[in-house]
């Protein structure tokens, strides 16, 4: 379990650095004036959120919970991690309408990712079942 967490942590940091690089590229190309403190805060936020999402995906590997419970826990924790961090960093302005719009965007993005992963793993499941079926038909063990 420990090595799995470490691998996911490194993957999360890698993802965050790609996001940071893209954002810094946009800043450089647009010649925007941004303080070092704002950049530093955004880098830290990106790292924390990336670490969370890479590690929290382990929730879906916990077989003792139903898929609905896994999804509910992951979604709830994601909201509890992302929104306070995004507001603290300044990615989201405080206010009812900005938060409501961000929450709707979060739900849409979360749903797209979840449906995509679900389709991917369903396809893998079907391919594995076909492989097992072919082995059983041919008499292989």
C-alpha cells in the first residue's frame, strides 16, 4: 500500500507540474504581470490538488464498499479538498454566484471524468471476459 501511495504521489506531482508549465507559458506569452507570491501559491495549490486526486483514486480500489459508496465518498472528499483550496489561493472568488457556477462546472467535469473511466474499465472487463471465455473454450487452464 505504501509503495502504491508513493507512486501515485509522484504521478500527482508530475501532473501538477504539467499544469503549472502550461499556465506559466500562457503568462509568458500574454506578457501578464504576476507576482512571485501568486505564482508560488498557485504552484502549491496545484501540487496539493494533484496529490489529492491521484491518491484519492485508491478509494475506487477498496472492494469492501459498493461502487455508489466509493463514488459518494470520493466526490464529497473532492469537493471538500478542492473548493477551500481554490478559494484560499484565489482561483475562485467568494460569492454565491461564482461558487455556484464553479460547483456546476466541477460536477460536469467530475461526471465527464467518471463516465470516461467507467467506460474504459468496462471495456477492459469485457476484453478480459472474452479472453477467459476463449481459454475455456479451447480447454486451456
